[in-house]
């Protein structure tokens, strides 16, 4: 295995993506993909199909990650795959970890005192979402923040500006934090001297 795509909302979505990738000329969403040329390598063709898939709905809106498992293939074929700006392309092995569901801000508050930062009504822990930035005090209803981030009749947001700390955040990162990822994030501040001395 050389490359994986992860970050699907559920296994059904992942299986649909896999089926379309394997059958690009049968899939109704990929009619724009040209057929494989006779001199074209199969591997290169499927990387071009992948690039086409990542730019059409419903996949273009998902918080997917393109992960190369083999650095040698990444060096040779990385330019074959282009993805929307909100989809990171990375290289390295997948490390399996158990996720502990933690929401630091919500856990420290008394359940009766949790108030949505956007609509000022009470919310329960299951309905809440917090900013990805550890020092930010945003706690909001999932639906309130989604409505704030949605533009041009979107159903699902891609990114937005946190209304409390003014940080540009990806919706997929907020959801990952909600389910337990990024539980031990700490803010790191760099001074101009660090940049000049090459510590970055």
C-alpha cells in the first residue's frame, strides 16, 4: 500500500469513495475523467482519478487527509495529486491510538452554567463544540457554529473564523477535537529571535 485517504464521516462514505475510485467510468460523478491512455501507467492513471475525485462533490467538501505511506513514492508521484486547500497531504505511517473523549473547557464548567457563546442559551455537553485553539474560550452549539461558518447555501461548512479568538479554523479539525483528537494540544509562541536564529 502506497497511499490512503482518511477522514471520512463514516464507513459508508469511505466505501462509496473507494468504489468510485476503482470504477471511475461507471461512477456518475466521474463522467469528466478521461479514459486511460494506452501508454499511461495504471498507477499514474488512478492518481489522476483521485485528483479529479477530490475536486467534485460530495468529496470536495469533506475534511479528508491524503497520506502517502511510502516516502519514495511521495517524492516521485506527489505532483500527480492535487487537493483542495482544506485537505492536507502528508507522508508517514499511520499510528493507531485510542481516543479519549475529552473536552477540557466543557469539563471544567458546571453543567448548569454552560452557555452557548453565539446564541446565549444553555447547552448540554453532547451538543457543544469548542475552538481548536487551547486558550480560546469558545463553547457553542454545534449547529450555531455550523450556521455561522456556512456560506452560499452550504449544507456542511469547510472553514470559518472563530468568533472569540479570530482564528481561521477548519471544520474538520473542530469535529476531530470534539471526538477526542487534539486532546493534548498546547499553544506554542515564537518570538522574532527564534525565526532569525533558525530555531524554526
